[in-house]
C-alpha cells in the first residue's frame, strides 16, 4: 500500500492477506458503511457518523469543546464524501475508527485523482474549499492506494475532545 503522506499506521484495519482484517484491539472500534447503492449519500454518511459519535460517547456533547469536536467530525465526513461524489464517481465506502485520542475517517472511492487543498477564492465563488477545510480541521490527512488496484482511500484524523 502506498500513501501520499504517511502510512495509515497500525489501526487494525489492513487486510492480513486472507482478505480479513486482523482482530481489533478494544481501544479501537471501526464502523463501516457501504455507499455503493446509497441515495442521499452525504446526509446518509452524516447520519452514520452522528450515530457512531453517539455510540462512542461524543454525542450528546456535554460542553462547547465536545460539541465543536463532534461538529468538526461531521463536517470532515461531509467534505470527504462530497469530494468523492464530485471528483471520483462517488464514494464506495465510509469507515470511521475510534482510537484512544482521535477519530479516523476514511472514504474509499474508485477514482484516480489526487485531492489537494486549494486556497479559498476571495471572489465568493462556491465550492473548491473541501480539502482546505479538511486540512484546517484535522491533525493529519492523506491518500492511500493499493498498487495494481483502482481507486484510493482518503483518510483524515481528528483529535478527541479533552
């Protein structure tokens, strides 16, 4: 697997050669949503993310910092899924992981393109800000590809609230 930034690390998600993911440690929980046949893809993805955050205790938020952290996750999910819709013939899968001090969001698509942040337009034109927003909100983000296979996984990691 190659990546444009750095390898995703040992998150308990990489296949072990048999096509199955290895056992996931208790402090790492993954949620996966297939988006191949979904309608209303962005709202579906946000609802899925909101439910995961609720299950993981991020929502309902007990204070402003926790609420802002949860909203940041939902915004990043929206931006990554929207980007896949606009530039990669649609997302195939949304994955989210709860890690000890962060949340990881992954969007798998079949596109060959390379997402990149652009400086926001001063002329007020809509669009083109998705990856800039992701870059600003996240601890890190990148693109992973598997050699000899089409598509990519765009991933982003956000800090857990204190």
